[in-house]
C-alpha cells in the first residue's frame, strides 16, 4: 500500500482517542489508515475498520486478536503449535502498538515512520483467503460486508447517569413534605377559627310592631243621614201625670 496522504473526506473521524486525525494515508477493503498526531506532537499511523467489517463479529475479532498479539509480543497462544511458531516469526516485524480500542469500533495507533509498515499491517488478517493452517489454498470468497465502506466510528460518549437518591433520602424527603403539609393545614385552621372567634356575635334585632295605617279620608264629605230622635223617657214627660192619648184631647175639645 502506498502511504500517500490525502485530505480527509466526509465521514472520517476527527479524533481517535487522544490522537487528532489529520489526513488519509491509504484505504484497504477491510478499513482505513489515517495520519494522526498525539498530544506530545508525535506522528502516528491509525488503522480503523470499515463499518461492515466492524459489524461482523469474526472480522472484528481477527483485527482485535492481531492488535493484542502485537501488544503482548508473546506470539499466538492456543491453536496448533506449528501455526504458533509460524506466526511468531511474523510478529517480530510488527509495528509497536501505542494505543488501541477493542470495542464495537476498534482502532490501533502505531508510530508513523515513512517507508516502514504502519497500522495497515493489522488490516491484513481481517481478510481471509483459503484456510488458517499451512499455505493458503482453496477457493477465495468475498465477504458480505465489503459493500459498507464507511469507517466505523465510535459512538458518542455515554451520558452520565442521572443522580439517584438513596432510599433513606427519599423517605426523609417524603417525611419533610408530610410535615410541611401538616403545618400548612394547622395554620389555615388557626386563621379560620381565630378570625371567627374574634368577631363579635351579631345582636338579635328587636321585634317589629306592626301598626296598620288608617285609610285616607276622602276630599268631599259624604252626605249625613238623619239620625232618629230619641223617644222621651218617662222621667222627662212628667211626674205622676199619665200621658194623654190623642183621643182624649179631641173629646175635651168637642165638649167645650
């Protein structure tokens, strides 16, 4: 692979861990190689899997295994001893691992030295051809994830979990709230009943004496009816003299 730097493109990561990504060095079927700079100004070579390779568990595991073997410098543990010895010789020419990430979007950082193998060395084991044991033989195959060519970027940092109160603090807060509600209720009752007791009792109204109003007198006087004269009483007609009847007087007049 030619290590020719090219400008970054849309979708390239601006940072990988503590390293600032500055340019592209090359692109492989399994990932991308970038030129970066550390906090101390040191130039580094960064290798990142494609998103399709990172989603494939087997491809991601091959990439992470190569990083761990180079970091440990102890060869391959397990498998067959013959395969371990053959790979131990290859590990002697591997670049020095400065930092790596083995999560869902793995990457590795090695020193950048022009003309020497860089981080692209770790992308080689991701592509599988033939079998693992002995020289490569058998039919090659094309991985299904080659169509997803975007770089696998690490997700945003997890947000801090919201602060949770302990059971004791929750109970204390509930108790304080209950006491506050009780105090407000007592104050409201005191204000209500204290105000009613301080006000004087209203005096009862005196009983009402109803006096009917006389009817109005008419403006024109009504005609007075004659009142019958009272008959004279025996005491007023005379003492001991009986009343004479009208017939007696006429007889006396005739004799004269």
